[in-house]
C-alpha cells in the first residue's frame, strides 16, 4: 500500500490519539498535500519542527496499529465483504434471484 494512503487510513483510526500539533501537521501534509514550508508558515513553527512532528506522528500511528490492529481487521473485513458480494453475484446468476439480491443489498449496505 502506498505510504500516503496508509498514513491517511491509520490517521482515520488513531488520529485522535495524537497530540494536537501532530494532528494538524499530519492533516495538512497527508490530507491537504501541503509542503513542509507551507505548513511551517501556516502554523508558525520551523520547517524542521514540522518534519519532526510528522515523523513522531507516523511512528505513533504505526505503533498503535501494531498494538491494536484496527486497520488490519478493517481491511480483512472489507475484503471478506467483497468476496461475499462476488459469490452472491454468482448465486444470483444461477439461483433464486430475489433471495440472492437481498443478500447482495445487505452486503453493499455494510460497505457504506
């Protein structure tokens, strides 16, 4: 998985556990795609301070995931739902379409 996407997902799960400044720098860097210099100007801290904050936040996010595994469980569940949906599509082609369509609808609602 691309690092930017991985950090954004980890931030979705664990961002509230970070210090406020780390939350700001990660949001601006990974979600808003600002440069270190732009973040530095916006927050009134040095460019090196921004970099250090982001690196500490990344380390914390990976540590939380290692201990709690929420992202891994989420991805496993999501993959299982896609597999169920695919199997239901096969059933729909071969068997009782009304029953299978209800199964598909239920699986799709779980994605949302």
